[in-house]
């Protein structure tokens, strides 16, 4: 429950985006891109956390910023390169699908791509140093970065992506010469640095493996966020009238992702130690863990609804508490069941295919948690609760 409780900080990111509810109808890209951008937490964040912790534990890098080994700097540049690939693909795919769904027009294409790239790059510039500081400090004090880095990075990522997106929304909706200059600086200065070291990084195995293995997976899993954006932009009129729902939106998705990552990690550990056989029926041997996570998810969903309600009131938003509680509780129940089973299946299948489940489970389950949570929220809010 303690690990899931960290998700409550996602309320801040939800409150930030809810401030722009007046733009949901005017600019379709504002709401359409938001869920896709939030996948930065599980996609690139999962890849970075997994590789960083492994390299620290195996001594391939030192727990310090300066005077480190070349693999450390190639890791950072590889992650940033992946951010550009993911953000560009995310913006383009989000536009295409929203255009086909009738939620966007062709003149908005530059807005989709620019908003996606600039938000992801800006957020990563802020998140990465803090994540490294957490990992290095924890490692020096004897803590396992596998346990410390991802949960704290996920929280930081949600808040920083929301802050960065709010900043980019403001600049793109109030274009001026200063706004254009800032966007150029955000997008092109880091990119210039990456290309300056590109030939050097091509000789590094860490960089090459990230580009070869992680980049395609990140692009695929971020598709879940794109689907969420289509769902949300389709109901933009309703969400504009009820911005309170967006306050608990990132909290619920973060919590579901946490449930999936915990159950998936338990699965991969038991597989590695030989405690369970790589069969789908082996989930029966993890019934206690499964039941414990579902119970924790339901309890935390009640806590999230109370916290979200109080936070909304304190910041000037009035929302029906019973509506918020019902949505949060049922998402916490049904969503946790679905994502736990899915995480287990991904772990078993990837293990049987000869892949490393630790590199697969978190990005996949995080993306699917976003889709599952969004679908359940929309069904409850607009079909059942009216």
C-alpha cells in the first residue's frame, strides 16, 4: 500500500491540466496529447530505470555525475535520443488517428508534433537529473535502485510532464516571438548536442542497444496513450464541464500502473528463481499476492477519491463526492484485476520467447494500464453515472 500511496501525488498533475479545461473544445490537441505524454512515465522511464539500476549493480557505471564511465553518458544520450523518436512518433500518430476520427484538422499537425516533442524534451531535462540523484544517493546508502528509482521517478514524471505541458500549452496558445524562440531552444539545442556525439555513440553497445531494442518498444507501447487521447478528445465537451475528473485521472492511472508493475515484478522474480513454472496456470500459485494487491488497490482508491475531492475543493473546483468515489473504487477494483492478470501473462510469454521479462513487463503493462483505466473511467462517468 505504501508504494501505491505515492501515486496520490499525481493529483497535482491532474489539477494543473484541469486549469486548461476551457481550451479542450477550442484546441483538440490539448486533450488528445495529454494521455500520450503521460506514457513517458512507463515507457522511457521504465527503460531508463531498468538499465540504470542494472548498470549500477554490475559496476558498469559509477554513482556520480562527473568523471563517470563512457557507458553512463551514452546511456543518457541514448535515452534522450529515444525521447525524440518517441515524441515525434507520438505526435504524428496522435494527429493521424484524431484526424481520421474527425477530432483534428490538417493545419493542427505542426501543433501536435511541436507540443509532443517540446513537452517530452523539457520534462526529461528536468526529470533525468533528479532521477540520477535519487539513484546515486540511494545506491551509496545501500538501497537497491531497482526498488527506489522507478516509483519515485514515476511520481516526478507525472508532475513534471504536466508542468511542462502546461508551459507548452501556454506558449502555443499565445504565440509570440519569445514563445517561438523558447520552443526552438527547447527542441534544437539538445538535439544538436546529440548529433554532435552521434558518431561516437554508434560505437557504444549501450547506446546501440537502446536505439535498437528500446526505441521500437517505446513507440509501440506509447500507442496506448494515443488511444486514450482519442477517447478523451471525443468526450472533450463533457470533460470541459467536469474538470474534476481530470484531477484523479493521473492518480488512478499511476496506481494501476503500480499494481501491474508490482505483480509483474513478482512474477519475473519467481520465474528467475524457479518458484513458478512458465505457464499461465501458475498464476494460481500467486493467489495471495494477487488478492493482497486487489485489496490494497481498492483501499487506496477510496483514499484517492477523498484526497482528490478535498484537493479540488481547496483549489476552487466543486465536484460530486459520490461520483468521484464510485469511479475511483470501481477502477481500483476491476482495473487492478485486469492489469495484474495482463502483467502476469506478459511476464510468462516474454520468458517463454527467450526475452528478458524485466525489459518488457513495465512498458507494456504501463501502457495497458492507461488504456484500461481510461476506458473504465469513461464508461462509469458517461454511461452508468450519467
